[in-house]
C-alpha cells in the first residue's frame, strides 16, 4: 500500500466509528479497500488492529500528505461508507460534514461527490 492509501483507510476507520460501532457492512467496505489497495498481510493486520479501537476524525484523521485527488477519493469512500448499512445516521451525516471541512474541499465539489456516492449506494442496495 502507498502511504496515501494507508492514510485513506485509517481516515475511513474514523468515519466508520461515527455512530459508535463498526458494523459488518462497514467492515466489508474497509476489507474491500484493503484488497483493492493491495495491502500486505502485515498491513492488513496493522489496520485491523487500528480499526478495533474507537477512532475519531479529531484524533485519527491522517490527511496531511493527501493531495486533492486523494482527498476527493477519501470523501467519496467516506460517503459510501456512511450508507454501507442501508441508512445514514445523523452522527454519520455530522462526521461527513466535518470531514468535508477538514479536507478543505469546496462546498459545490463536496456536494457533488457526496450525491454521487449516495446514488451509487442506493443502486447497490437495490441489487442486494
């Protein structure tokens, strides 16, 4: 995994904890990213251990080294993650808004990224 990919996954773990638990659909999305990013066995073990403890954006967001494309990718995956269990809670909405602020993504761009992710999540839910 690249350092950017590892930062994205760690940041997504903090988003997954937004409602106080990491449920199976959220864990599945993170597992899929570990596979897609080509995580080694050691990296998977490290990130699973990281994910086992409650994480927050304030304490665990790791974005300093992320460029604009990676920030947009993180937001898109975070938006998908908040819909992973079929519904987006108020806590997840709040953490997503906070993430947008911390990422420094302009409102118009953020709204488009989140809307596209919501549409994709809804299409996926219809298939399952």
